[in-house]
């Protein structure tokens, strides 16, 4: 089984920063065993959207709205994935979810954390 636990959300003023963390655990929880790790977010009334992803081969992908402001990274030894969010805007307010993707024999398996709230407001 895989467990993903996010932390680091909170209230921050526009222009501020937050660092989200995601800890993977469980018998199959080594992040090296996943094809990719990612952060998604969902604001009230909106669909969940991809914010940033990081493949096992260290390729990254960012939503256009966060390019140049957010950085995804990982610490394999600690089984942690991070999302550094700088120059935050009110429209970044959302629940942020950690995602792990595993592909086995052509079948895709997605694992999700419970989410952490990030609120950008003055």
C-alpha cells in the first residue's frame, strides 16, 4: 500500500511563499518506485488541475500559470516531494494534493494524499 501525506499549507499574503511537503510511505511507498510524482490543486468550483510534475528521470512540467514561480523537487533518501511556491497570488488559493503515478504492465495507478489548504490573501 501507499500513503501520501501533505503538509506545509497555510495562510500567506500575496507575494509571499509557501513550501509544501509530501511524505510517501507504505510497503510500496518508495518514490523511486513511481514513474512520476506531481502536485495538483483544486479551488472551490473548479476542477482539479495539474500544477507540477517530476518524472523518475527528473523531467519537470509546470502549469503555465505557475511557471517561474513554483518549483517541484524531491529527496529520495527521505521519500519526500516538495513544492516551493513563490510570488504567490490570490488565484493560487486552493487545496493542494500530492500525487504518485505508477505504471505497471500498461496499467496506470494513481495515489493521492488528503490535501493541504493554501490560502493567499491580504
